């Protein structure tokens, strides 16, 4: 019988290309190299934002990928919360109206 951990790892490796388009493209490009189709492999490397040498070696650190291919950094949530929009609370003013404000009497 096969080792359950080994079988699970095999399934995970097979699933990798379904989860990551980059892994799928990398595997296809490496297969193109093996078949002697360097032009197509070079085009895929360019599309993936990696160098020909990186594709051939298979050594690609995430930070080495060219601009436009990296995961975008999440934008700040502050605009959603109204920061610097003028709609927030004013300094020195309580967040809930005072009794005088509620009944319309000035202090």
C-alpha cells in the first residue's frame, strides 16, 4: 500500500496548476523547452514577467518578477472609513450630541 502522506502530496502537486495560473504557465513553458520550442517558451517567459534564464533554471523568487506580474498590494481602507474626507468627527467634539444640542438649547 502507498503511504497516505505521499498520496496526499501527489494530489496537492497535481492541484497546484489548477490553483495557480503561474504554475500552469511555468509547467507549459518548461515542457516547450524540453520539446525544443524555445521561441514559444521565450514568449511565455516574457508574458510571465520572468527572464529566459529564470525559466530555464526554474529559480524564481516572487520579488524577482517584473512589475505588473506581482500580486497587487491591498489599498488602504482609510478612504472607505471616511478619513480625510471631511465626514469624520471633528477634534474636540463629542461623538454623541450633548443634551443641550438634542433639545436645541445653546450652552
